[in-house]
C-alpha cells in the first residue's frame, strides 16, 4: 500500500515536538533553567503524549506487519529501560528518571494487541476506547504495594518515572486513533493534496516521520550530551 505522506509529515512534526519537550525537561532538570512559565503552555506540554498515541492508532490501520513492528518497538522500550536504570545505578541520574513503561513500551504492546482488536467492528473500537479511557481515569486513584501492575496504570506510593504511559487510558487513545483511521481514511487515500509534500520542508518532515523511532532513540543521548557540556561549561 502506498504511504500517506500527510501521516508521515504529521508524525515528523510530532517527533520534533517530543524532542523539544525533552530538551525543555533537560534544561530545567540539569541546568535549572525554567523555560516554560506559562501555565497554559505547560498544560499542553504535559498532555501532548496522547496525541502521538492517537496518531499511532490511525497509522496501525494501514500497517501489514504490526506484530513484527510491535515486537521491535517494545524491544526498543526495554532498551531504554535498561539504559535509564543503568544511568541511575552508575550515579548519572536520579531514580525518578528510570523508565519502567514509557511510550515505546505502550506502542509496542498496542501494536501487538491490534492483531486481536482489528477483527472487531469499527463501532466496537469506539466503545472500547471510551471504556479504556474511563478505566484509566479511575486507576489513577488506585495504589498498590507492588509494581507488577504498573503497565496497567496502577502505581505504588512514591512512584516516579521519566516517561510513564500505562495501557489504561492510553490503549483507549490508541483505539480511538484506529477508529478514526477506519472512518476518516475509509478509502485508504490521502485527504490533502500530494503537492504539499513536494517542497523541502514537506519532504523533511515526511522523512522524519518515516524514521521517527530512530529519532526517538537517538535524540535523548544527544540532548543529554549537549546539556552535560553546558553544565560543565558553567
């Protein structure tokens, strides 16, 4: 199936938004620079992640190798867990930066589960999306004395993490994206003119969208190195 450049471009824009958000965090955490002082902008930054999950849900309706890609993305998430845990044990970062179940873990599991959900009628995806989002809101109030339920949205007292995207409510946002993908892209054709992506800017974001997983994996070590250089130069 021919790729939809508009989805690639939107994913490219979003991955650079993620890079900007992580840069802001690194500047605030490591250098004490308060970049965002506007509470409205801070709210948008804090809630940005679910838009990326919805877009991933839209994209999964076009994929034909979701099981393989899901396993790869989840494996990348486990790699990030190992790296952040290693940074903590080596004294390079605080414990709260350890990523137990971040966005890559979530997207990997969602892609794997899609092999089951894709057989459901479109209306059922919308119903499950609403149920899972509501369940996620409820689970925010639930606490446990162990960490085995972290992937589902049940935390323990004192829990912190640098990137936490539990299945509930985010599986609901993913299924909402899948619902939109089936409805909005019913014909599997682009909604916007292809000529929009024939300029250098459009091609750049399309390329970034197709390589978003690699940008996500590489950008944080690069940002960390730059921030450490700035910190040592102070």
